[in-house]
C-alpha cells in the first residue's frame, strides 16, 4: 500500500464497548466538516450506531454496510454516502459487515493474513485523496476488523471510561496496536480521551492520567516514560450527560445541532404566554457537551498538526 494518501487517517478504537467511540467520531467529523474540511467517516461496526447519531439510519443511503463489505471482501471501490452533512461523507456500516469480517478471517486462515489486515488500507487508498481527514469508527468486538482499521491508520485515538474495566480494556487495545506495527510502523497514538466523566475536577483528571500510565507503561516504566504517556491524555474530556446523549442519538442530531435547536426554540414562558403547552426541544446540558466536543475536535486538529510539524510533513487544511 502506498501510504502517502493515508497520512490523516484516525482510528477511534477501544476493545471495550460503550466508551464513546461512535459519539466522538460522529461529532468530531461533523464539526471538522463544518469548519471546511473534507471529511470521510467509515463505520466499521455492524451495530451502525453512527447512522443514528448522524440521522441517516433507515434512509436511502443506508445500505447496511453492503458497499463496505464488498470493498473489504472483493476490493470493489466503495462509493461513500455523499454529504451526510455538507463536506461529510460516510461509508455506511451495518449487518453486512459481519460476513465481510468472516471472509477476512477465512482469508487469513488460508495464509493471507497480511492481505486481510490490509483490506481497510487498500480500500481507503482508492479514495483517500479526496479527503482532508478520515475517521474510522471501530467496533468493540471483532479483532479482525479492529486490526484492519489500525493497520490503515496513521493515528489512533482511544476513548476510555474511567472505571477499572475500561482501563484494562485499554491495555488490551494497546497490545492490539503493537500487533500490527510490522504492517504499519508509522502508526502513532494521538491520545487517550476520558469519556462520560461526571466531574471536571483536576484531581480526577490527574488520577486518570496516572491510571493510563499504569495501564500503558506497566511496572517498569521510568518517570520519563510515564510523563510521556500522561501527555497523551486529552486536556478536554467529554462530560457525562445522558439526557443530551439520548436526545441527540434519538433525533439524529449532532450535539451542536441539538444545542442550536434548544437555543432557537421559544423559552417556556414564551410558550406559556402564547397559550401553548410548554415543551422542551432538548436538555440545556447540550450546550456544555457541545462545548466539550468542540474542544475535543480542536485538540484533535492541534495534536495532528503538532505531529505533522514535528515530522516535517506539509499539509494544507
Ligand atoms: N456525554 C455523554 N454522557 C453520557 N452518555 C453518553 C454521552 N455521549 C454518548 N453517550 C451514550 O453512551 C453510550 C455509548 O456511546 P457510544 O455509542 O458513542 O460508544 P461506543 O464506544 O461507540 O459504543 P460501542 O462499543 O457499542 O460501539 C451511548 O448510549 C451514547 O448515547
Ligand atoms: Mg460505537
């Protein structure tokens, strides 16, 4: 694979489910598109929650992962769903992905492990030139698809919940990254992102950073190694708000779109005055969550640009 077009491929991955991979992929993708970038998201999950977050689930662009499955299995060039938002294209996920994953596993069993693991990279190589950034929403299970995503990625972003099980999941995820380094030696960890925290207290963040260093560095890590790992932890984390998350996913709106809708709606006293039964269009907490996601998007860009700068790569965008 010629990786020159794959320099801005970011995989959002964690072997553990429910840690914010899809939410962050959809919202960061939407925000970067809003800021003028050409964005592609690939939904590698049979659950296809991305289609709920972006609101295309069950519409005519929703092929339930058929095009993606054909691309991964037979090398057919995929046609992304175009402009799901202005500037944002999606290779749609869904039920068909399971068959594709099984086909890759049997390919691997026939001695073509490398070919199977490079299937996502080969697919993206055909279309990547059109995009400023490509985000891969990885499934929580399915080792083969996770490996293929990471083998295609220049950067990896690991969202983590602050409970112990999730931190252990992160260690397993890190080992999975190591296993494809021979195929993809330039792959780099963009960061670790704290998901669904109920507090923004500095000590929680510090404790989280220490736990990340324990999980990734192990017992032998030197203080220098530990502080390098701690620097991977995103400054911004995504605050907990079930009300906002539910409303956004349930209505196919990104969080900033939900926030705009909340702000544009008549206030409850205005509704009362107009003789209407007061109705809420969404929770006020959408604003804070939208702020977090904007800062996360900005931090993704900043971290990529810092790395490109350090590597002497020149990119426009
Ligand atoms: N800020 C938030 N606070 C609380 N819950 C949230 C928040 N953002 C998203 N959620 C909810 O948390 C759940 C998990 O989020 P999401 O689907 O993004 O995780 P995931 O890692 O992609 O999960 P999976 O591994 O199943 O693909 C979803 O129900 C989502 O609506
Ligand atoms: Mg998901």
